[in-house]
């Protein structure tokens, strides 16, 4: 029997490996170390993230397949990995004080966050549907648990259970889709699928088409697009706020990373078949997200619907599917990571145990007491609404101009109208903060240094990406060469 | 001919048992029907000439996991379920309707054309010649080495998660 061991290319999974090892070491540490030593766990996890980030930057520009074409190292994967690492780092920074206040200071929290990041990174670098599935399961499992991390709070447990049940169901759809595509093409490898589909005469195999439809359901659930969005508001509301921040960005980016690679690369010959499905999904997602967000009283629920709407904008860019469209997905995801995490950071800081301040009306008069915090929140709200000179504005500009260029003028108009609608509920918070008198006394805020650093990074990112957009768009354009 | 008969029999029993799993009120009865479903699935795997997966299915699922299931059900001593949520009736009707539409669509496509997927690297004849378990093992440690390792990370996450959620004091 001759065994051929496939070539092992460690550098291709370097960042994943770094984070996995960090997570395992920290897991041991959280069991054996003394309680004082355990306080170092969040900082050690930051060290691991920083190391992985450096590794990603040093690998930029290289491209290679590894492990028998299971994973691929290219700029596209690296771009998303950098987004995941930034997301993870900001989440860790924002969690330290929050967990202490809530009385859940456990090392396992950071371990699970790191493992979730590992899963997301595998999903971004997947060159095989099996890796897509395993990466998705790894980060989903970690996030199901993290959503229920505040075990004594019924809302947190409810959120975890809801996400778990619906998530498991949607994974079933994804897996069935993968199975049918395997049945039709005889391979799960994305390159193999691409070669098979581009050779086959158009539209012959119904198996492939059902498989494609089921994949859309699976990915649509993870990125929270309508009509697979039902879980989003409840889960976002109940989960610990730091985890809400994490899952409003991380899984969405991971979902889109795999969604784009599978549809724009492997299934690109079938573009005429899936593009109209995505067109409808984009319109529904944007419209429902923005319209329902207006009626929300709880700020976490409002941001949940806003995150649905943002998934809709990204779907618009996916429909455009040309160079600018695809690059603007990456650009928008990066901008979205900074502005959304920042907004949740302010919510974490402003709410505290016992007095959560989760209603939008709680923000009235905040600017008089905390001018700096209100200004920071206003920047994130402006960016989410898409007002220059923030990153959100440029992102939407790229997306809609890509849609117009690709000939989807109707879609671009619906998008712009939606964007105008969204200004109402984002600016309402700013109006509340600056133009209303406070409804109650505010307790004194004591931001931890880590939180301050996180907010500074988020503000800096939001403005920097918005003011010098061409640099980041160029990076995004370099990244998508692998898909074209 | 005999194979087709066996397949239809197994498929019918699997489907009926699977439906019974979700409509039973008694959790122990549900679990028993689940065991029947898993056994029948193992039979279908055998028909697909995948004896290794069939054996694993019986050993792991119908054996180990179901024993744990029954233990948990008995230890928890479940009370009679209470209805907490009064669901929107329209939602239920719509859900059933859409589910039916999806089923009909898939059924229509499967029945309208003779599906013939393309073959992978290891068609049934080759597997039979090499030995089923051997092929699985060989693939697992060569081509599918990375997924195999990711699964171990996945299981670690699951274990940590279970402890975090269930242990009295972390």
C-alpha cells in the first residue's frame, strides 16, 4: 500500500495555528493557574492575536494551496483574517471590565472567543466545502456557548438556546446543499466544482441547483439576511453585550467570506441563476431591516435590525459582482467592523449591572454629562447612517456605484432610499444625546483603560478608512484577484 | 430487485420512525423511535456499500449516544410539559405550507429527471477491491488530514462549552 502524504504547508494556516495554540495554553492556564495569574488571560490572548496579525501581514501577497487543496493562502483570505483578528481584539478589550462587573470573570470566555476566531479564519481560507462547514461549526458552537455565558440570566440562556436550535437547523440546510453539490459534481473542492460547472452545459443538473439554493439558505442564516433573520433581534438582545458586538461582526464577515468564495468563484458559471435570488434577498433584507429598526425602543434590538440592513447593503455589492462590487464588500466589512464594534463598546460602557441603560430613551441628555462619550457615539451613528467623512459613507458610495455600473440601477435606487430611511433612527440617538434633557441621574462612569483603547481604535478606524478610502479599496482590490 | 425492496422498506420505516420521534409526547418513546431511525439509516448505509459507516452508526449513535440520551431523560425526571408560548396561528399555518412547498419542489425535481451525479475518486468497485475501512482510514490521514484536525478543535470547543454551561461552579 502506498501512502502519499500531501504536502504540508504550515504557513498557510499560520494565523489559525497561532490562535489555536494560544487558546489551548490559556485553557490550561485558566484551570491550573492561581486566581491572580488568571487575570493575565485576556492580555495573553491579546498577545496571541497580535502575533497572528503580524503573521497575516507578513504573509500578504503570497498565494499557495495547502493540505491537498483544502485551504488556500491568498490575499482574500488574509484580508478577512485581519478583519476577524481586529474584531476579536476589540471584543477582548471591551470585555475585560464588563465581565468583572457582571461577575463572570472566567478564562474560558477568552478561550472560546479565540476558538471562534479560528473557525472564522478557516472559513475565510477554505478551498473546500468541508472546511467551510467545519469552520462554520467551530465558530458557531463557540458562539452558542458565549451567548449563554451569563448563565444566571434567563435572557442570556434564551438567546443561546434560540441561536443554537435555529443555527443547528440552518447548518442542516447548508450540509444538505453541500451533499447535493457533491452528488452533482463528484467533488467538494471549490476548484473542482468550478471546473465541473464551467464545462457542463448550462442548467442541466437540477441537483446542483437545489444544492445551490440550500447553500444560500445556510449562508443567509449566518449573515442574517431576510427571510432567515428571525433569530437576530432576540439573540442580540439576550446575549452579553460584548458577545453581541462580536457576533454582529465576526460571523457575518465569515459568512460573507465563504459566501463570496463559493458563489463568485466556484459557482460563478451559474451566475445568471443565483443573481436574481440574491437581488430579491438584498431588497428584502435592506427594507425590512431599516423599516423595523425605526420602531425599536431597545438599542441592542435596534442595532440588530441595523445589522440585518447592513447585510442587505453587502448583498447589493454581491449582486454587482464585478471588480468594484466585490472589492466594496471587503471594504464595507472592514468599515462595518470598526463602526459596529465601536457602537456596542459605547453601549457596554454606558450600561452597567443593575442599571443597564439599554433603551434608546436612556441616552437622552447624555452629551451634557459625558460630552466625549456622546461625541464618540455620534461618530459611530454617523458612520452607520452613511454620512461623510466616515467609513460608512464611502462604503455605501462604493457599493451603490458598483450596482449602477453593473446595470442594477433599480437596486441602487432602493438601496439609497433605504439608506436615507436609516438616517432617521441613527440620528434619533444623536438627537436624544444632544437635544434632550436627561430623564434621570447618570451614575458615574469609570471606563477601564482597555475600553478606552478599544474605543480609540474604533474611532480611528472609522475615520481613517473614511478619509483615505482609496488606500483600503486598493488593498481590497488586490485581495479579490483570487476570485476573479 | 431485492436491494430495491430492502431500500424502500428501510426508507419507509426510517421516515415513519423519524416522524414519530417528533410527535411523541413521552421523551422515552421518542428516544426509542430515534434508535429505530438510526438503525434503519445504518441499513441504508450498508445498501450503499459503506459497511464501515454503518457499523460506526450503530456503535456510536444507536449505541453510546442513545444510552446517554436515555440516562439523561431518566435522571432529569421530566415533568409534564407546560405550554408557555401561544404561537401565532398564522405563523404555524404558513410554516407548514412553506415546508410543504419545499418538499414538493425537491420531490418534483427528484422524480422528474433521472439523476446521475458524476463519480468521485473512489467509486464502489474500487472501494470494494481495496477494503472499505482501509480506504476511509487512508483518506482520513492523507487528503482529509486538515479537516480531521479541525474536528478535534471543534470537539474541544464543544467540551469546553458543555462544561461552561453546565458545571455548577466554573
